[in-house]
């Protein structure tokens, strides 16, 4: 029976790190019996933001132990950019992040100054995501008002976006596609791009976030749909099992997984731990 490929959200990987040494060793051995853990660049870069240098370096060293010689899978934006260029120009995709791999091999390279800079950069991305969803919410209110004409369910919103990608999705992805490829994405090309699993599942995660933060009558807290938790939907087509301990992210990934032909298993760290430590 082939081994499963496992990717962890940082919420789950941190829980594994925090286990007592005996349990942590048993869990790692159990993971390796039936699966291959694949550290993500998000695991590395989010952990690199840890303010305490001692804790930061200890966690990164442990993540290097978990990953072994396997380079981390790239962050979601890099995966999407790579897929866009492959779709446009051909060639072989490169899903790994060599810089993140270098950090795992030399954790002490992440200085306090670099950690602070990474924190500032990620905060800027969260701020931009909040502003984008606020703008889309205003657009929905302008188009549909606050009455019965708004989308009544998330399924309705998903159907709206995926039924008319050339109008509903194209405007959201065309600018970044042009930035990554140096070429324009025609509206009529949107459906074809969305046949790429990483793009389709990623967009499903984004639409779930838009439902909660823009289209639903009640605005969800940003903590329920943070940009990095939402973007992690891009990892689903690359693994057999995704483990998180973030309940809000779990809901996002379950929604996105409906559009994932691989049908990745999405579960909490507690569920995985309970099976491995029987």
C-alpha cells in the first residue's frame, strides 16, 4: 500500500512540536509508517516570525528533522505562479522552495531583524486581504442591496463564480496572472486556467472566504478566514492528507476540497494523534 503524502498547517505542526518528547517520538514514527510528512514553506516562514530566537530556532530545527531531505513545498502564491507560467509557456512545474529548505538546514540564519521584516510583510498581506474583501462586500451591497436578492447560501455564491468565470473570476486573477507571466489573461481563457487543480481549489477557498467576509449578511471575523489559512487550500491537490488544528481553516479546506479531484483527507491534529497513539 503506497504511503500517504501529508502536509501540516502550522497550527498542527506546532502542536506536534509541543508534545512531550516520548509522545512526539512515537507520533513521528507513526507518521512515517503510513505517510511521508511534507513541510511547507508556509510552515517555515510563519515559524520564522516567532519573536523568541531560541524558540524560533528550536522549532525550525525540529521541522527540518520532520522533513528530512525533502525540500518544503512552496508557498501557495509560488505554486499558483508556477502553475500559471507552466500553463502559459509549458515546461515542468517546480513545487519546492529552496530558500525555505536552506532555512531548515541553517535556522540560525533567521535573525531577529529578518524575523521582524517577515512579520511586517505578512501583516501587509493580511491588511490587503481585509481591504479587498471589504471592497467586494461593498460591491455586493451595491449590486444586490441588503434584501432578498443577495446570495442566500454559499453554494449559490460558488455556483455564480464557477458558472461564469470569465466575468466573476477573471477580474480577480487577471492582474496577478499578468504580473507572474508577463502576458494578459483573456476572459475566455479563465475556464481553461481553472482546470488546473491548484487554481481551481485555491479559488474555491477564496470564494468561501468571500462568502464569510463579503457576501453573507453577517461579516465573519478575519480570524475565521485569514489570508494564509485560506490560501492553504492550494496545497490540497498536492497531498493525500492535510492536518490542521485550526477549526476555521478546517471549514475553509472542507469547502475547497469539494472542488479537488484528489479528494484529500482533511482532519484535525487531535484526530490524527488519537489514531497514532492508540
